[in-house]
């Protein structure tokens, strides 16, 4: 009794129980179950508080019968989450799973993954056996059948009715056409399905059955052949984000989709195979993106490991990345091809341009051609801001110099701001090129307002900066330890795991 009184007077136990009950919300996800049990053993008061909170006991892994029974009792009537993970030992137990399935009426989340077939049973038969019944409250469904032999899910699963489903994530599994009640589905991810299994007509039918889809991602699962009528167009009225990641430029799906204004389209194509004299085919279906008929910002990078373009329109975005195959020893042709890609869109209203030489200092044999930059800048009559990152040699600044370009004209007459990032003191910035450009433009009455030079990992500013002030209204020189992030950098899983990517992030 004395120990209990002393414990009651402790400072931590003067905290309201409503606040203490929130502690498990900040536990680490991987060890959440073990830590949750530990906090119930601190004292009787903590145990009463945590046991009486049903939402803490809703995550079931079905690996222990007694644990599953206790969790179900403590969860009371709260929505349940069932996570069947076949990546470790022991795997889920049939008896424990039957206990959880008896409360399937309040199932909110179901996650199934299979990775080690030698120690775990096939998950597809288990799904058919225990989940061929209605799940009226199921909102999130994730199924990974990477190690199972069949890529198709049976139509009897969940009795074919998923009226409350909001998120659907499938890996190495195809959604059956017999499923109905997908009117509330908003997020759909399909991964790891071979292109010969992905049927375009079936995928379009699925999009029609889920009219509220706003986020779609296809990872190596885009159809490679079209079996749909050429004139069939499916309108995704609520689409906000579409991502297609694959090994080839099969953008056949875009030929049959109506992309609404304001959506973001991401295309990541990694060309594989030996070097070929035949240039890779750029997806022709990008012409369907009518919301990008006038682009306002262009952001592209090039280098030995990555070439990418990001276009921003008045009501949408397009991001394209891939390993553009080199044609023999002519390393620069891939870069020129990437630059010419912008000619598919109207760049006359472009206000911002960012150029990043990604890793080019490690591969000096891949220069950017001045003629390609000239063709890029020629239609940009409204360009206001130019940002150059890792552009130490500035070979394309000469195209902005009327005395150096072939037509002797002022490209981008509205240009006012230039920002240059250069790294490491051993890489010198050629101020003379900036100075020649600024002087020639000042003589023609198009004086620059601001030039900002950011020295990354450099101890001293480049020489000759003071000379720029004669022809530029304001010159700034700054020091920074890191390079700026590339605008709208894609997710980590879409990038290569190399030191350059780590440094950029």
C-alpha cells in the first residue's frame, strides 16, 4: 500500500490518463508489439490505461494463438488490421487466423506478403479459404504474391464486393474483373506483373469500375500490347497522379486515357540491352497531354547515369526519366535527344529553366551541344529565371551571348535572373563567359537584374566577380555546403542507389 501511494504521488502519474494513453502512438513500427507489451508492465495504472484503449490492440499478425485472442478481446469493437507476413519464422498459424477471421465484419486493413516459400505455405489458397466472404468495412488491401505461382486473384475473394475499399496495392497479382463495388477506390498500385499478363482491355475496364481513382502507379506492369479498340478513351476525371515505371517505352496505356487538367504524370523508362545504332523510341502518346500544351517551367538534368526532363504546365506536370542509349562512341547524342524532346511542347511561355549537369564532371566526354541549347532557348521569349547547377564550364552561356551565337540575336530578351551553383574549389568557374554575355546584352539594352553565384564546398569566391557589377544591377556571391535539391525529385525507390543520389538527397 505504501509503495502504491508513493507511486501515485510520482510526477509522471500526475499526468492525465488521456495524455499517457498517447505514448504508444510514438513507438517504433517494427518493434511496436514488443514495446506495447513492455509499457503495460510499468505499473498498474499504466496497464489499466493502455488495456482500456481498444485502438492499441487492433493489429493482428496471427503468429500466436493466445496473443491473437487477447488482442481481439482488448480491441472490443474497433476496426481490425490483419498483417500476414511470410518473411520470418514462425509464420502465421491457421488456428490464430481462424480466430481473426471470425471477426472479419470489422476488418479495416488486410496486408498479405509472401517471400520465403520454403518456410511458409502458399498464401493464395489461404486467402481463398478464409476470406471468401463479405468485408463491408475493408478500406486498405495489400497483397504480395511474389512467390506464388499464379498472378491472378480469384473472383470469389471477399465475395467480389469491396464497396468500402479506398486503397488497393497488388504485387505479382492481377485484380479480377468480377470484383464489383469499387466506386470508392482512390489509390491503386500494381507492381511486378509481367507485361504478357497485363491485358490493356482489362485494365481499362478496371479504371471504368473505379471512377474515383486519383492516384495510380504501375511498376513494371504496364501493358506492352494493345487489344483495345483504337478509339476507346477512358476518362479519369479525378486523377491527380499517374506513374508508369518500366524497362521499355511502352506508353500504350496513355493512348486510351484522358488525363484531366491538373494531373501529374511521371514516366520512368530505363532502356536495357547492348548499345545499338538504332535510337530508342520516345513515347508518342505524350502528345495526348493537352494540359501541357503551354509549359511555364522546364527542369532537366543530364549526365552519365541519368537524363531526365520535368515540364510544368499551367495545370499539370510531366516527369520523364530514363537511360537514353548512347549511339556508339557519340556520347552526347542522348543528351541532344533529350533536349529535342521539349520541342514536342510549346515553350514560348516558359518563365523558369533549370539545367543540372548530373555527374558530368566524372564523365567529361559527354558534353552538351551548343546547337541543342540554342534550339532549346530560341522559343523561350518569356524566360525570366535561369538556374545552372554543377555547370562549371558553362559551355551553353555562349548561346546567350549575341556576339557568339550564329544569328546575332538576343535569346531570351526577358531574362533577368541567373543563378549558378558550382562545387569544389578545384573546379573553376569561368567568369569570363558570364562577363561576355552580360556585357553584350547590356550593350543591346537587355541588362540583367541579378546574378547569384553560389560556391558549394569552395573556400573562396571565383576571381573576377567584381567585374560583373559593371553590367549587372546586382551580383551576389554566397557560400553553401550542399547543392539544391532537384525540383520534384522522385521517390527513393525510383532512383538508383549510388553515392551521387545519396549526396543529392
